[in-house]
């Protein structure tokens, strides 16, 4: 039974890398490139990458309304075309806003998980002794604390990114209105 695999569409940037070593197609037929092999396999379907049109902000009132709306949390790219800002300033501000709005919290989550696991392991070792049987029996508790710390770090990282984005909006509005 064949399995359907979806492969995101790629722009033509030269020869495509082999698709997990499936360069051959069918019985005895050999494709010239991996891209040809992908096109000829009947059970591989190419799915275009999702393209969302950017949100274009054209004024200070529209920017403040956008910052207060639910759309501010979306991942759609933002373009600024605000009178009073040069094109370079608008592009730089939009890139910073897009970066901060799209913050996933993974980096902060990894740091929180490492810190939580290290602190929990250190406390267990201080209480039960370094690398004793009692400490090793309680090591799953340190792992659980590390995972809980990772989840909290993810939430905090996303919140910090949104706060940075809102501060950037306030800075842009202050610059425009002065």
C-alpha cells in the first residue's frame, strides 16, 4: 500500500537535493535529477507553500488600531507605509515588529528547561548526596521540573516577544506624532 507524502513546493535554486534517497523511479527507470523523481512518483504530491498577503499599515491611527486588535498576534507579515517615515525606517520597523510578533519562545524555553533541571538536580544532590541511589531514584522528579520549566519558559518567551512588539509600536507612534 502506497503512502501519500506531501512535499512543500520549492523555488528552482539549482539541482534539488535527493528526496531521502528515492532517486529511482519505477522499475528500472532512472530520473535525471531528484526533482524529476519527485514529479514522476505517483504517490508524492506537491503542495504549494502557504502565502499570506502582508498587512499594510498606512497611518498612525491604523497602526494603533492594529496593535489593539486580535490580528496583532497573527503571523501574517506586516508592511508599514506611514507618512513621516522614510522607506528605510519603515522597512526596519516592520522587520522588527514581524520578528517580535512571531516570537515562538523556544530559546527562552530551552534556557528555562536547562535552569529548572540543573537547579532541581542540584537540590536533590544537596539533600540526598551526589549520585547516590536515593538521588537517582528521584531524578525523574528533576526531569518533570525541567519539562514544567520549559512550558513556563515558552509562555513567558511568547509574552516577552509580544511586549517588545507593543513597545516598538509605541515607539513608532511617538516618533510619528512628534
